[in-house]
């Protein structure tokens, strides 16, 4: 019945398109990035530089201020002023002391929430690679 018609090819093409859309949706990020994310409606990061190679953010966390759940593209970070944080991600929650001058990097996309549970204001530079 369908041997000499266009329907088999149309069905194959439709299935391919639907599968492709479904797979690409899994990679779409639903969380805000660090610049978009804030804390209780307030902005915590400011854009310092955005060019073809990097995006540089300065994020400031007074005591009892955090960063709602968000994602980071691969990046390098540096603590201009350290502090004590509760970090919550897919593996659970942990408390960490981040000293002034501490640097870190991630080559993968990460997702987390952070809360300054210390008594001092913490400030970070975040450099995202493009």
C-alpha cells in the first residue's frame, strides 16, 4: 500500500526530527546563569567584561546572602575576599571555608546553590570561557 508513496519517507523524516528535538531539549539549560541568578530578588553578580573570549563577573555575597540555584559554563574563579559557604548541588549540601586568594576551575557545566553562612562579605571573580 505505501510501497510507492512518499509516506514511508515522510514518517522516517518525522521520527528523526522528533528524536532530534527531544535529544536537544535534554541539553537545554533551564536554570539561570550566574549573572541572571540572584538571591531573594537581588542581584549578586555584576558584569565586568564580555568579549569574544571570556565573560568576567564579580559576585558579592554579604553574610546570609546566597546565589539561587544556577549553572556555570566552564570557568575559572578567584576569591578576592573569602568566606564560609553552604554549597548545595546534586550530591547534597556541604559547608566550606574559602580563603581569600583561593582559585578554582571547572571544565564542565556545573549546577549549584550557595549561601554565605559566615560573618564577612565574600567577593569572587568568575571568568567564563567562550
